[in-house]
């Protein structure tokens, strides 16, 4: 890439990061105001998936705020009906207005706002803001990862025994694993927000996190770049890099850890056959990514 183009790209990413930083904080304050006023009435948008007035208000705010900053970017959000015509193939905002809605509703502090920019299938910048903790995580491609302005790094641990893990205890204890999992310090309680679990891995507070079920792009994008820029890896349980903004914007699973621990987790879980959400799309159109 020519030097001028590279400088322009870095400048654009820095601007996007600054925009997301401010928007995430404002969105967090908006959500907390709803909770202070007791406006946390919830209903199910789908079985097992609650939504509140705050989720929708934050989504509306972010759509306006981010759209005003980059009107040429596409839009993909948990609280907006998906329309591929709204998702630019070049750059798209990927948004989770409130990740951890159940935690938000019960005044558990482990919820967050997640914002990311995806460019041609790869995440290039992301911000996660956890209002109750006043923690703002941020990263951009090639720029490192930060928590409240301070550099962070993923764990260098290379042994599962004794590691700090965020995962379902029932999953780890399941009788069908070929080899029992070693003793680990499992997070109790497990943070409700997937993005916050990824942020904790990026900061080194935990060594790894595993979820062996489908995750949407907005559950992962901002956390993915945090982990990678902090020196870790976030992939599917098969070790596949995430490809975002596909026909169905979702991934089959997630494993995130420091680079030494990550292959050990893939080796333990890789025999599981979990479907890629885009398999159905490929059956209709074989050229689907």
C-alpha cells in the first residue's frame, strides 16, 4: 500500500475509534438513565432473547450518531432487522447496543456496549464500554489494545491446569468429553456478556473463554480485535478465523485465549461437529463465503 494511502487509512481508523469511544460512553449513560428511572420492562423478541426499552433507545441513538459520522458505512445491529442492502461490503458498523441484557435488567454490572468497524469481512477497530465498571476497552488494527487508555495484554499462560477460564461449568463437566478437563479456576458468576468475556481475556484478567454454540457478529467483533491486538487469538473452536458480514452474520462458536493456550483449547474441542450458520446459505448459493 502506498505511504499516502496508508496514512489516510490510519487517520480514518483513528477517527472511527474516537467516534466509537464517545458514542459508547454516551450510549452507556443513556442505558443507565433508563435503569435509574426504573424503565427496564422487558419482553422476548425471540424465545430466550429478552429486549428492553433501553436496548431499543440505545440502538436508535447509535444509529444516528454513527450514521452521522460515516454515512457511507453499512449497518448491522442486534436490535435492527437485518437487511443485507444495509450492509456495505466495504465497511460496516457492527453494534450490540446492550450486550448482557439479562445482567442489565437485574442490575448485575456485567453488561456492556459493543461497537466495531468491519472492513471486507475483517474487524479493523472496536470499542467495548462497561458503564457499571467504567471500563472502556479499545483497539484498532495494528494499534494495540487499551483499557481506559492503558495498554493491555493477553495472558502468556501455556498450561490449562490451573488456568482462569470463563465458560459454562456444565459444559466443562459433561461426561462425553474424551478426556476430562483439568482443574481450572472457572469464573463465578460467568459474565452474561460475551463481549465482556472477550475483553477480560484481552486484559489478561482471565486466560481464556469458550462458548460452543452459535454467536452473532455483534457478540464478537469488538472483542475479537481487542484479543488479537492484545496478543491473543479469537477463533471458532476449529481454529477458523472469523469472517464477518456474511449472508448470515454469525459464527459457529468462539474460543479466545493467549497464543500459547489457544491451540490447546482447539485440540480439546476440535472434534465437535458444530454447524457453520452459513451452511444453509451455501446450499442455496454455493458462492456464499
